[in-house]
């Protein structure tokens, strides 16, 4: 699929109309690579016995957030596998501990998979502002085949998150087995219908320790096209330029920023853990402290006429949804 210059330019204009030239920084912490799920595309899958597992302590997480806060970051994203040692109550306790130790006006985002609505409510009460839960594919049969669970269950979780007043984030992968232009448009339409505050695209990169190891990966151009279409479908949403894009090409994230993305998520966790959160092979920046990367990122975004912002970066879609809070 070719990307038309007019599509990219239109998406870029829409993004700048909403967010100016700002690219919001989210300090990312990947706090556990344990997972009970066995998704066929994911390096963290339960049956990847070659992966060394880790789980950050609460003190390690809080220390990382403190460091990010001191560097001016005002938005943090904590994510992990669906770890039985981190049930909803423990995650709520972690959020509460972070809020007590690091006071101030910042946004806290969690992403730990599918839960019951009451569990999400615990997180909201503990101070979590945003929740990310990607649907990955809008094809129910493919979703069941790849994730071993129904798409309907995933969408119910997203609706629960939205109903509780979180900023709701989701998204999908391009280039999964059998992917087509028609499938791309269905994925975009599902994202639009969910009225997301945050929407992301990750190109499929096959992992050698998964059943999809020999499948072809997604071309970067397809993921960039998806970002541009997402911006057209959700002009007020926050859209990240994903690390996976930067792993496919040195300027992959810049291509997404030029196509309507407005968020970057440097990993600010301990370097020793970063190599072990292996969703896909070839991930960039594994030997660097994410906070030291901020200067480099500032230079990179200037190449597409943008500038870093450490603000919370609340979604402009919030004003359209009564009852939402940041």
C-alpha cells in the first residue's frame, strides 16, 4: 500500500490544529514481564520459556517516577503483562503509594490487560487517570485465534474503562497474518466508534519464540498510513509515535510524527529490565536511560518541525465526553 502525500499532510495539519507543534512525553515503566496470556504474536507469552522473567518492586517503580518528576515529566505510563502477582488490589496499592510519595499534578496511566469493571474502579479510586487496553485486531475470528479470548470481552473492558471516567486508550497492530487494506479500514472504524482519547498503532514484528516467528512482519509504511488515518478518524485523540516504528527504521518515529502522531514514550525504567520486556525483537534504546534520551528526542522532533512538551497532555477529546476526568 502506498501512502499519499496528501493524506500525510492532511493528518499533520489536523494534529497541529489541535495540539500545535507539541509532542507530549510519557515516561514509560514496564514493571513486569510475567503474563498468564499466551498470545501468539507476543514475546511475553506464557509459553516463552527462554525469557528471563522480572517484576519491579514498588520502591523501584516509585523511584523511577520520582526521577521522571524531577526531570519535569508530568505523565507516566505503567504497563506489564497480566501478572497473577499483580492483581487489581496490588495495582491499586501501587497507584496509591505513587500518589502519596510523589505529590503533584501529573497523569498516571496503567495498562495491565482485561479486568472486571469493579477492578478498574479500584484503580480509578487509587488515582489512576488513564487506562490503555489495545484491541489489536477488529477481526473477531483472528482475535480469538491469536489471543485465545474473545474480541467482545476486550471491547467490554474498554467500555468499562470509558464509563468510569478514565481517559481511554486502545489501538491495533498492522500487518498481522492475512492483513489487507480492508482490514486496516475495519480497524480504523472500530477505533473511531470507540471514541478513544488515546489511539495507537504498532507494526507487527515477528518474535522468534512465538508461533508467528516465520510470518512476514508489517512494513513501516503501513503503520504510518494507519497513524494518518487514525488522526483523520480521531482528530482530537493523542496518538503515539511508537517505539516499534523506530525499531523498523531509524526515522520510524519521525515518520509517524509527520503523519499526525503527537506523543513519545521513552522508557524511564531500570536499564537491566528493559532488555527483558521483549514484546518483539530488535527494540531500540535498550542500553540507555530513558531520561538521558530526552535531549536526543528533542533534536529528533525538530526535524519534523515539532518540540517536546513535558505537560500532562490531556486529550482534547475529553471536552467532548461529559463525565470524563483527567
